[in-house]
C-alpha cells in the first residue's frame, strides 16, 4: 500500500484542469437568500444524496458532536478615496502592518495604482453622528503587486476598524457583479463574527441563525470557535498546469487553549467543520503538532504548503491536541497563533474532521480541492446534480453537508 506522502507526490503531477466544471453566470448567487437559513442544503453522507434545506441541518448532525466555526469578522475593506485632482481611487485594505491612535500603515490593493505618485495624498470626509470625520491616506509606494498606504484620521479616538465601518464598503467577491449595498454589511457577515481581519467571508457560516444555534444546544452539540483571517487569495484561481506549481496563499490564524482542550475532549466524537477555513485551521494545527518541540514558539507557528509531505506517520487527534496544549501551558499562553500556507490536495486525507458544512466553490479553486479531498471524485457528480437542481453557487449561494470519505 502506498503511503500518504507517496500518493501526494503522485498527485503533484495532477492537472488542475481536472477540477474544472462549467459554471454558468446565472448559477452564481448575486444576493443571499431572503432569510439566512432558507438556503438549500445538499447532503451527502453514508453514500446517499439528499436534497434538503439549511434550516434542517441539525437533523443531519449527531448528538453530542462538536461543531467548529471561524469567528473572523469581515472588514469593510473597500474604500473610495479622492485625489487632489478630483479623481476617485479604489483602495482595498488587505492587512494592517502597524496601527496606533489616529494612524495606521496598511498593505492595500489599489486599482489603477500607476496613476499615483509616491507620497500623493488621498482623502475623504463625512458627517458621522454629528461629528465631522476626516480620513487621509498617503501612498507610500509598492510592495510587490500591492501597495503600502499610511492612514491618518480624526477623531483619533476611533480605531481603524471604526473608520472602515464609516467609510468602507463590504468587500463582495469579484464574481458578484454589482456594487455593495447597505444590506451587504450585515449579510456578508456571520452572526457569530468577533475578530476583525478578514477581507472575505467564511461563507458556510452565513447560513446560521440564532434559532439554529438553539437547536444545536438542544442536541447537546457544542460549538468551538477558531480564527482564520480570510484573504483575497481565497479567490485566486490556480493558473498553473499542475498542483505542484501552484503557490498557495498564506493566512493568519489563532485558537484559544480553551478550544484546544475542547477539541481534545471531543476527539473521539463527530467533529464538524463549518467551512473550508475552519477545516484548514485545525488541519494546519494538527500538522504543526508533528513538528512541535520545546523550542517551538506557539505564538508564531508557521505551516508550509507541503509540510505534511515530511510526515512519515500521522498522529491521532488526541496525540496532536495534547502536544499543542502541553506546549501552550508551558509557555503560559491562552492562545496559540501563527500563519498557514497549507494546501489540501485531493489525495490528502483530512484527519481532523468527520463532517464538513460548506458552500459550492469556483472551478479550479483551492477550495474545490478541499472538497475533493473530503469526498473524493464524487464531487463532480454532486456538483452536476446541484447545477441541474436549482442550487445557487458561491459565496451567497446554497450549502452542502459532506461526510469524510476516508
């Protein structure tokens, strides 16, 4: 029998075109369902396909299981700032480099950036609750394909996320061909979002409501939050010919020791990940445990794209979570954190989750690869069924519940 690592070496040569499927524009949801839980739900468990509705999700989840979701909050990251010449520039905030009272340095993506001169000033102002709010941005130059922008604002008492709330727009995905509307600020956000930092929503969580949370409690299903700040790389298409050639985007994460302990206590129960971001987070941590030792800085864990190829024998969940908990305790940490460039390929068997709640993903995307890893080649038949059965695709679309096929 071939080892997981050898299978992965073979899969490196797999053509990315294998994960293409035709997605008509009219199948892409431009708006969410009127009510969050009124989305359709495609269920594929125990080899059986069921068409249902998301408000029935709890009937498909085992009692006493553990549900893991991503509590990252989407920033209103898209700004339209005025040049001194009167022109308007679109500035998309990606990542805070530094932040202080009244100012911040931010890595941004600027449309038509070639028009800007170094140290050129952009600004905007408006009335907010009877207070004049001013935002000034200074273009400091390029950082690869992105740009560095220094922001200053008044009143200084507002933090940067408050400034984005006032001036920014919801960062709708590029395949939603419309301008953001006022309702998007609320609907392109999960009801349990807490920690600012994402520029794209962990969309599987958009279907959850307070009523569904009550149903989970009634079934004694515990919930655990992790944080993975979703970047624009989640929409980056794989342009190379093979999986090996694709460079995976990196995203930051954190998880509390309380959640790690909950994962340990529920390691022998059914673990349910809400979304590919939650799965990618705990799978990254699981892989990190294989390399962790007394010298590992548990606040700066770094997971590489192909780190799992170095693993000869995979641990149990219990072993992995115990190692991370022990090291965090020795370092007197309440949270462990770091960044991950993990790329889950179709021939890698996910070790940390038994069920996955997710949306329908773009052709030839790394998110679709995760689905293929989770359910195998069956993904194509299920997606074809969804396309022929009125399901709505991508971020504002319908949901799936998949069982790990390994």
